[in-house]
């Protein structure tokens, strides 16, 4: 990082092997990405993550979101959000342009050279598209995404970030969608907004209403299952119980998960990993406590699993992220 911080340390704190960054088509989980962004915000005290000449004070997005939540519809919310950021910074210029049939949300970074890999540029566009979808409770389809950079070698990955067509080497970044969506009312309650901001940017990792995968459905079932029981620690329903709730046979469930490149054991391991990392990094709980929370009766079993997830034992990991 230009600010003198060790990027590998932040990646490890988020449970991401630094070698993945240079591995083509590598993936990290939504929870890992959320934790990484939160760590960068906290470390730099900058919501723009060091990609602009002037830092953005923490709490700016919260203040903006609380303000736009009072708007009548998406049009008013995007207009107010645009005015908010145009007022507090000269480093990013936003504009909502509306024609008869289309709406264009344009973004210009004054010093794009500070973001040579286009990470924050993409992140900022993703944030506004998914925030708009979240506010309205509707998946807003993109007609086109215009980007200022040249078509990258991994351009196929952009379809996951910006569904729809793409235009490169544009003079400004721009999201284009049907103007009718500007009339959508905002549907989120005050309590929903509080939860959204508390976990931000977790709810921006996927487009609201877009993840209809079986794996995602099973994760939600597991969360509900644990919410409704009193047993301490994480508990998983059996594959048969999951199949029954989905009106499938276990064999059919296995087959459908396989087509998504997943399986039930992997889903359980991903949930355990994400919770364990959060408890160790954010809450600084003891290894024994974390092991019990994520469903391991013995610390030795948890240690073996954790080493498979991160390449380190829990104690090695804790010493790595907090040498003191």
C-alpha cells in the first residue's frame, strides 16, 4: 500500500492467502471480501481506501444512506446521494442523467492513476448499483456499463460484477438502466437500514435478489436453523433435513449442488471458516471459545480444519495478525 501498510497482513487478517491475488480466476468468499474492506477502512480511516488524493472520513456513507432513506423514490435517493458526494469531495464527480427511456449514473475519478488496477473504480460502481437495488428491494438490470479503462484480459469476470453489455475506453464510468426504475419507492425500514450499515459492505457483495443459487438457499436455511435453536454453538441440519425442506431427495440435492461446483460439506466448512475468522479478528475471542462456537468439540479438530482454511494454525494466525 502507498500508505506504508502491509497488504499481505490485511489479506491474512481477512483469511485470504496473498498468493491468490496473482492467481488467475481465483475466488474469495463474500465474507472474506467484506472483512477485507472493513479492515482497510479501519486501518486507513478512509472510506475511499487510499485511492483518491484526499481521504473520505469514516461515517460518510452511513450519513448519506440515512439521508437518502427518507426519500420518496429511487430518483430522489440517487439525486441526493449524488449531491452529497459532490459536496464532500472533489476527487469523485457523480451525475444522474435521465432521458426519456434510460437513466445514466456517471462517475468520474479526477486521479484514476491512483487506482491502476481499477479496483476502487469497480467497487464504487458496484456499490451504487447494489445499493439502489437494496433500497428498492428490486434487482435493477443494467443495460450497459461504460468503463474508462481498456478491455482487460479477464473481461469475462466483469459479467459477474456488471451484468449486461460493457463499453470500454469511455470518457467516464457510467451505469445505464431503464428510467422506469427511478420511480420505484424505497422499501427499507429504519431497522433494516441499521442492520445494513452495521454489516456494510456485506449486503453489497451480491446484487439483491440475484443470488438464487441452491448453495445460497442452503446457507440461509442453516442460518435460520441456528436462529431457532437454543443449543450453544453452531449446529448443522443433516443433508436429509435440508433436502426435505427443499422438497428434494438427498440424491437430487447432491446432484444439483455438484452442478454448481459445490457440496454440502464445503458449504458447512465455508460457514465455519467465515465465522471463525470474524470471531478471531473482530472480536478477538480465544481459540477454544471460537472452536466451540463453530461446532468443534475438540480444539485439535478445529486446529486441523483451520490450517486447511488458512495455511496456519489458529495460534499462528493470531500471532501473525497481532504480533504484540
